[in-house]
C-alpha cells in the first residue's frame, strides 16, 4: 500500500458483510461541460466489482464545494464507502479537500510529512515547489494521507462514523496506480470481503437488441448470475455477472449461464470480452489463408478501415476500392451484364467482379444509396446491398439502411463483417 497503514475493522469481518455498498463521485466542471471523457468512473466500477462491492450510484459534480459536500453526505447516508475522483490539485478551484472536511464536520490541517513528501517529489524532478502546491498537503483532520509517487496530488482516507471517504486525484494514471496499490488492498483488509463478483461479456454484431431480448428475456430475470443487454452502434453486448465466495464457484455460475445464453443465440455470438467483430473476421481469414477484395460505395472505405485497424488486417487484404455507384462501370469494368448495382443480384455480381480483378479467394461488395439526407433520422432509411463471394458459395443481404452518415456506415459494416464471419464458419 502507498503510504497507508490501517488495522482491519473486526466488526465488519465478524459480521461477514458480503454485500458492501459503494458510490463514486466524479468531480470537475470540465466533466459536466463535456470537455473531457470520464474514464475514471468505468475503471473504478470494474475494480470495485472485482472485490465484491455493489456500486449503487455514480454522481458527477462541478467544482463547487457546497454541492460536493452535499453529494458526499448523501452518499454516506446510503453506503459504506464513497470514492471521489478529482479536485485535489493546487488551484483555487480544486475543492474536494474542503468539501470532504465540511461533509464530515472536520477542519483542514496541514500534514507536515505530506508536505515534505510533495517537496521531495518536486526536488527529485528539478522542479520548484510553488506556494499553491502547499495547498495539497492540507487534508481533513484525522484523515490518513495516501502518498502519490506518480504525481503531485496526494489522496486521503477519512473514517466517518465507521464509513469511509477515499479521495483520489483525477488524473487517470494516478488514480489507477493508487487504486491498485492502496484502495483495493485497503478495502479488502478493512472489510474482510468474502464475496467475489465477476463479469463476462458476450459479443454480437449486426443483430438488433429487441431480437436478442426476445430470445433470452427469461434469463434476464435471473438474480445470480444476472444477465443484461448493452446496445452499442452496430452491436449488442450480453453482460453476465455472477457473485460467489471463491473463484471456482463464480466461474461455475458464469459457465452455466454462458452455456444457456449460447444455446439460445448460437452463432449470433462472435466473441467475448475484448473481442471485436473485425478482429474475429481477420483471424478467420488469416487462419484459412484467404485474401479478401472489397468494393464499397456509401460506406466510403469504412469496411476496409475496420479490417486494417487490427493486427494482421493488411495481411488479408488483397485489393480495396471505394467509389460512387455511378462510377463502378468505369473503375471496375466487367462483361457480366450488370444492369442494376443497387440490388441483391448486382451486389453478388460485383463481389464476383472485384474478386476476379484482385485474383483473391473472397470478394465483398457493399453497394448503397449515397444520398446524405437518407439515414436513421430521416423519413427514408434507404437501402444497402451486400454481396459476398467465397470459394464454392455466394451470399447476399439486403440491409434496410443507406446514406453516408457515420451511424449508417458503422451499422452497415458491422452487419457485413458478421455476414462474412458466418460464411467463413460454414
């Protein structure tokens, strides 16, 4: 642990409190203004779950002492642990120290050892300790300081009537370091937590959330493990979370529920956790020793971008062409009598044409309406036609979505990648 020595609380351990409650408070006006993306909240949520804490609420507050103090007091009325992120810098708008002191009825006091530690940090790096940096050595009375070896903002822990406020800096790499080396060991030691919570995420692409829900809605009512859906642009994740006292028990629960979900959804599931549909498709192509040629119109090269964004992507790409629909005949001539590119037959013929031109094993053609006014927020959603030519087989799909918006391009290419994946698995 980084600069923290704390004795385990026997009351918590003897009571065997397995469902400890936590809340996190993210502090910074820049978060409310959308000037930066809050990655700290999702990180803390994952880490708290790993040590068995139930996260009940996340609150985002601007740099206002009164509102931060009110949020802390409110959280303490509901939960055992409150973790704050941000507001520990040297400037006048860093209000977390004052707010925690106010919320817990304490004064701010200068911790001389902490001040010396901060001064040593600056000295080792050839930096001058500014007058405002002294502000960072003031912490609520009786708080335990958390030294920060990777930054200038120390944190602290306040024990308030048997509940705890842990304040951490908002710089992501500093928060993550202190969480791993101080916060998690402290929580495990202090509460003697027996429960372990673990999550698996099963990934799908190109399948609607409502379609998945119809197939597994009864599983979503389970209490342990829990099953939930998270829709993203062009994808739906199935989150399975289990709670048990040992790793073996939690893995067994997850295995059983995962098997039920896979039985219902079959090959809709392309991967798990950090897998992406483009990485799975590239891996299948590479493992089979196949090269792919791609023709795109309204997706504007998005399919190629996604394939080449993963390791090995360029290695499976034989040829790529992005053009307007009315330019296809000029840039990709053929003698196959193509009359209507915007059709299932036209997409299949163009997939074969691009395949023969590149002398590759696989050809994919994505041909759609390029009207910028067509899209998810207009009356007309448009049309896109996909053709896939593989050794000994062809496939085609009509996607009822067109246009050139980013939304359309991601949705369409997710469906195309999933279609390609399924064909490669046959």
